[in-house]
C-alpha cells in the first residue's frame, strides 16, 4: 500500500475530498517524522512504538575487498509492534 492508496481509503470511508484525504495523510506523516527527528518516541496505542536509537561507531568490512572501514555513529528508527497488533496479524 502506498500513501495514495491510504488517501483513497480515507476518502472512501470518511467522505472527505481526495485532496483533503491526501493532505491529511501528509500532515500525519510529517508530524510523525518531526517527532522522530527530535529524537522522541512515537506511540500509537494498539499498534506499536516508533523509537529512535543511537548507534555508536563501529568497525565494518568491505565484503568485496575485505578492507576494514569505520562506520560512523548514526540514529536509526525501529518499530516495535504492540501485542494487540501482533495478535491481529497472526
């Protein structure tokens, strides 16, 4: 499913215009991205948690040449589904 498909679902179920549905999807996703960019967690009850983790520097290896390289520290987003969501999917 893509953002356009999600907007179409909202359009069909809620009854707002397609443009308003697309704007709503964009607004929600931009809000989530802004929260995660600040380093905060985002929780949707009954769905799951989006958590920002910091990864420290580490050594890696180029698989082609075997040369050792340094991997810089970075932040990554992880998703942990809730128990309710896990049961629903299974």
